[in-house]
């Protein structure tokens, strides 16, 4: 199976928790991250000050945050396709936190 490699080359803030992400194949996605901001890794990004510290990792060419959160650039590139599963995962992360 051939898995395309995408690189994030630019991003800009569009709204709270929402970024326009541009890729090396000259496409872009406007992504609202709020639906997945749950759990140990992504939950802290509900703090807008932490979320706003997003940057492009120079080695992996994806978005990263200071707390270690990141998202595969292929997932970012095809966000609408992956969002339903990411939302299901976010619900499980929330449930896991409430059990602890």
C-alpha cells in the first residue's frame, strides 16, 4: 500500500482552536480541533494560551504543541475523512479520564 507523505508548510489561526493548515502539495484544510480536545494529551489544549503555542516541527513537518501533542500530517491533510474516528477516540479518552 502506497501511503502519501505530506508536509505541513504553513498554518494560520482562523478562530479559537481553528487553524488553516497548508501542505507541500499546495492544498490546505481549515481544521477545528475543538471536537478532539479531550484526554491526557489533547485535553490540555483547551487552554487557548497553550493551543496558541502550536508550531511546525522542523523534522517531521507536522503541527506540534509544547505538551507533546501532535497529529500525523496525513491525518491533517485528510481531516474530514479522519474526523469521525478522531471524535470516537476523544470520547474514549474522556471516559478513561473519568474512570481514573
